[in-house]
């Protein structure tokens, strides 16, 4: 593993120089150097920790001596490799005679990244001038030990659905120096359940310190798992582990079931085909998945039938319908490993006979307030015997809705009657529907009957209508039924046919009267004009009446 050395340079600081000048006088002094003290902040440190070196030294040489020079160097040596940290040379030739330099270097920092038995800090100082030279050195020892490791993990969900894929990612860090790279470190990622190993992967960190592993839940299964990541011991680091727990949930599946019939007739000598084909389709909401291992059961009553698959997601079977009339339920249950158990039901109705239902009336047409007689007749199609004691519902179709009029019970002859007073249903005919409720012996059956709505009403008005220009026109109308009873809340609209424009609207009162009013302009063309009178009950048109209006010019009287 390639190691990285961090070197921090220490700047030498020269103290201010104090001197007294003398003319024509030179004072000399021998050069001098002394390493006063060398101290370390710790004698044993781990990979990534900081070593602080404090030194104090005295160094002097005559600054006026052209050969004067001096330096102090600090060297750290580990496993035979020397790492120079600082080297200072002093060649200043100031005019002071007695120049003393005292430099307190505090601290000198270095972060080792190699494990060694013994390291040495060597501090050496030397000076020379034209007179001579002098050296001094001091050595301190320390040891470098393995460091711990810590994991920095990206968060993973505590609950994951089967079929999902997630990334187990993180990085190794040195607790003493988290920025220190830890590449190519061996790892083991293992997943276990109930102390049993399920899956494992060997990994190494990539530069600087990262690792990742894509985990496919379909290779693991469902339940609660422990994921352990182990960073093995190396020359520089002690083995360490991190443990994460997560749960893989069963994936949701959807089930759609169909059968070729939900209503069947019970057994008769002439009928023996009561086989039902039941089909089931399974789908996984998480992803496309084949369900060859699925256990699909079809239950009818107390009989279970295992369904076979014709392709990976489709299952089918044939069952026999009951022979006793009644309501049943076909229950479908599907279970496949690592997926939720799901079930659904299909209603099944077994009926014994097919009824023939007839709906008749005493008349083919009727107007409002006329009595309509309706007769329902029901017989058994197979035996031609009247069906008694069954309920029939009679409905009237009005304004796009079937409204229930009454419910009748069939007598011993299979008949039921209703007398109904015709009411206003607008511009539509009278539509009736009879529905037989014959369960469980008979299927529900319905039939319709239409009776023409004659829609009789009478409108009393003056025609032709003579009107005069430049006057306010009032046009009185009366509407009654065929028996001259007034009809209220009937809408009238006067429409000019030539322009198809509405001139006036009104509504009849409780006496059946309505008044159309409008103003006739002076330039309106003289003579006869064709109008339409639209008669409506709400949004239902009852009729359209053609009206002729003759326009006259107003008579002018000359005054004498």
C-alpha cells in the first residue's frame, strides 16, 4: 500500500536585534550552537494521530564574518526512511557584535500513515565561521501503532419490498484523521437470518475509502435480516465491524379471476352440462415475475381444486357447479413464496327454471288522466305451469329514469294486475317494465311494454291576429286538457319564423292563462307574418302551433 507523508514546514522567526554602535571597533565572539530541548507530545501514537515536536535551541555566529553560516534541521526516521521536516540556515550579517538567536518552535506537526516499531526524531544544529565550527544534536524516540477504523454508512430503508434492489454503500474512516484515504482495504459483506448465513460478498475499498454492493432482494428472501460489514485487520488497522438490520416485506400480488358463467341452471334430464372453467391471472406489483411455484386453490363448497398453470402467470381449472338452486361463492386463494397470500371470490347463482314473462295492457294508446290496466303473466318455460307467489316489480320510464310504480305478487294463475292513472311524462310515450324476482327457483327476468302517449291538450287563442305598429301588443292564451281543465306551468314561446328569433315568452297560471307581450316597431313590414308558438312542459316539447299575424299601419286622424 502506497503511503502518504504529510510535512508541515516551520518558519524560523528572528527576534529583534539590539546593538550599540562603536566607531572603528570590531568585537568578535566564537560561533555557538546548542539544542536546548526536544519534547514530543506523546511517545506512542496511532495511524492518523498528530505528532507534535517542540524544540528550543541557541545558535550564534558572527554576522560580520563573511564565512558565518548556521542551520538547524529536524528529521523523523521510521523503518529506515528519513523524513526531513525543517532546516533553517542563518546567513544574516548584521552589524551587531553579540547577536543571539533563540528560536522556540512550537509545535511541529506530522501525521504518520505507516505502522512502525520505532520512530526517531533527530534534531541537529551546526554553525561555522572563519574561526571554526560547532555542532549539537538530540534524539527522541516514539512508536507508531495500528489504528481503529470506523464505518460511515449511507442510510438504507428499514423496510424493503421483495423484488426491490438497494445499494449498500459506505466508506472507511480513520477516527484520528478522517481525511486520510483508506483504499484497497479488504471487506466482507454478509447477510444472515436467524444466525444462518444467507449471502456474502467480498469487497475492497476504492480510492479514497468507498465501497458499495448492489443487493437484489430476490436472492435473499423475505423476513428480518442482519447485514454485517467487516473490515479485516491490516498492517495499519485493527479489524472492525458494523451491523445493520432491515426487513424485506412480502411483495404484493394482484389476482384477477374469471369464469365462463356466474349463473347456471340446475340439473334437468335434458341438461347435463354444468362444468365451469375458472381462470386466474397473477401479477406482481413490484416487477414482472413468473409464478411457477404459486399454489392456487379453487374452492366451491367443501371441495378444493388445485389449479394448474398454462403459462407462468396464468392458472385454470374446471369445476362442477352444484345441482341445488341457491347462491354460492367460488373462492380463489393464491400463495407463492415471498409474496402475500391473496384471495378473491366469484359469485355463482344456480337456478332451476327459465321463466316466460308477459306484460300486456288493455289499450295501445292513452292520454294524461286516463286509466291504464297492466297485466303480468309468468309461466315456467320447461313445464308451462304458471308461476305463483313470486314478486314482480312494475317500473315507469320517465325523464331517462326507471321509477318503481309498485310491486305485485303473482296469484295461482301466475298473474298480477295494476290500474294506473296516466300522468304527465312529457313528450315521450308510456314505457313500462315488469321485472320478475324469482330467486332461487327462477332467474330474474324483465320485459318492456310501450303505450302510445296521445298527449291531448287544448289551446284557446285568436287567429289570425291583427296587430298595429308602434304599439305594445298583449296576446292572451289559454291551455286546458281535453276535458277543459286548466294546465298550469306550461311554457309558451313566440318565434318569428322568418328570422327564427324569439319575440316573447310566458308561463300559464293556475287557470291555464298566459299572456305574450311585445312592442312592434314602426318600420315592421305590413301584412301577414308567420309565427310559431312553442308549447313546453319544462324541457319537454308538447307541441308547436302555427300562428298567422297581420300587421296594420296605425290610422292617422287629421285635426280640423
